[in-house]
């Protein structure tokens, strides 16, 4: 059984070519279907971002978070707060300066996978200067191994880790749009 893909006849070609980014739920039925209904992370009081984080070039400061994709009772894929055995998990990297975001699928939370993700996002060694993340032990060990200065945030507090939480949401919404456009249901993420 494959769900019917929403009609994109009235959606601009530019919007489709850009991968439905930025999302436009008011004019695109696919964006509306893929749009998360949960409230986004609270905006920082400083419109320019956290005043303690100063960046002048790409990879000066990156944000790192673990994302758990879980299914709700209706089979819709959503962000999970705590890992379960059935969850799909990955790492989300976001560059403070350029705004680039990368999702890196991992089988578990071992520090070696975090290091491999850091290499994939900021290759070669030494290109990433600082990393803002929660204080997960696997992050600490990987950052130490890569000689990246950690910049700690409070786990689960969007006010201190909001950039990573927003990046998680963008990754999930883009994945949901891709699934819907390909004709697959959201439960396949």
C-alpha cells in the first residue's frame, strides 16, 4: 500500500527544485503534510544568536546533537526524547557561520561514530575549532580525540542548545518531504 502523493500542480518549480526548502505549508500541500505540528524550540532572546558564540569563518563553531526518530501511535515519524531499541538514531551537525546542516546515521552512540561524523562534516582534522553540544560522554571523548574545544550546553534545555534543536527539526521535516514526494509513507523514515 502506497499513499497518494499530494498534487504539486500549483506549486512553483523553484520551490520543488530547492527540495521544498524553505518550507511553505501555506502554498505547498507536500510541505503542509510533512510539517511537524509540535511547537518548535523557543527562540533565543538575542536575534543574532548566542552572544557568547563568536564565529568568523565556516567550522569555527558547530552544533552537535543526537536525534532519535521514533513512531507515534499512528505510525508518524517524530523526534524522540529518549532512545528505545526500535528507534533510528543519528547525529545532526550544524555550522554556526554558514548554516550548513548534515545528518549522519549511526547504529549506536559510541564515540567512534561521533568522531567519524565529525570527520565527515568538517574534514580534515583541525578544521573544526569549537563544538557546542550537550555534555554527552561520547561527544566529550570524540571532541577530545579530534582536538576540538567543547562548548557545553545544558541537555534538554532549548534555551542553551536551541540551534541544535532547530537543526534536528529541519532534518526531520526535509526527510518527511522527501518521503512524501517519492510516494512513500512517513513511517518509512
